[in-house]
């Protein structure tokens, strides 16, 4: 009987690996690559010349714009702006004449008390929370600032119910500071037109601060607020009568809408 010859070095045949039919599975412990960082925020899609042209047009149409909240001094402006959160200026203006007739200083507001204050502002949304904050900020003004509204953003933001937007409105409206307050109208105009895109009000504020020429900053937020309120409206923007429709980057603008 013939013997089977085995090549030197042993059997050269290798055992077959089992195939799953879909290729080898990746190791279970393989680490995922971290997501790439987001691209830096775009300050504007406009050229400096276009930004200058837009604000030149706003200034020509309305050289001295004013906010629409009724007030007499820094304190009544501060109170009005606190009341305007998630409310319309028109709604606030219906309530404040009676309020300011009896309480137009921090001392008088504290004397009025939270319960009576609620009755005077109950037509405004969130009036209970706002009444609590107004009494608290009035007490803080008396205790920490001699009854005066501070000319300082950090001190303003330390007051109950006062955020960055409110502080900026007061700094601009009461003290003439060239700061830009970003409300819902400014946020919409800045993003829709491409003038100063941002995902948050703070990002939009920083973009506007970077691109708006210094000589327009004093009135910039008033122009943008009024433009957003009456022209570049949320639901039906009046592109046909927009002063900056030739500069606007919004792809859905309708020049027949007035």
C-alpha cells in the first residue's frame, strides 16, 4: 500500500475562515472619530459698502428714531421694558399711564406694593411674575443705588427680571449708549436679510456690533426694530416697500408684497 507523501514543513493548506456573508464585522471597541468643530459664525454676507448704504437709507428716512414704549425717565423706561417681555409695546402703553401716575419712582413703587401693582398691570402677560420682579428691583435700586437706575450693564443685569436685552435698551434709551439691543424683530431682520446672522440673540448682537459702522450704532437697534415691526414682518414681509430690498439676501422676498 502506497504511503501518502506529506511535503516538508507540514501541510501547507490553511483552515478556511468562516464568512458571515457580509464581510468581517468591525471590532466592537473601535472608537468613533469626534465630530468636526462647527464652522465659525459668519458675521455678515454683506460688504461694508452695502452695510453703510443700508443704514444711510434708514437714517435718511428717520433721522431720530425713538422707541415706542412710553416713559419719562430711566426708571419708568426700565419698568416699561421689564413689562414688555413677551408682550407688545402697545399693550404695555395701555397699562403704564395709570401705573406711572401713582408710582414713577422706586420708593413709590415699593409703597404701592405687589398686590396693587398686579391690579394695574394685569392686562399684560406674565403680570404676576413681572409685578414681583418690579417690586424686587425697586427695593434693590433703593438699597444698592440710592434709588437711581445704574449706568452700567452688569449692575442692571444684577437686578431682578433684567436680562441683557433689557439692560441694553435702558443703556441706549436712557443714557445714549451706542449699544444694540436684540429683540425678536432685530433677530429676524438680521438673519433674514443676511446682515448679521446668528443662532442666538447674543450672536446676532455680536455680529451687529462688528459690522455696523460706529456713527450709526446709536440708533441702529431702533431702525432695525421699527423695520422688523412694520416692514420686515414675520408672516407677511412688505418687501415691495422695503428700503433695503436690493441689498437683502432673503431668497423668498416678494417685491409685489406691500
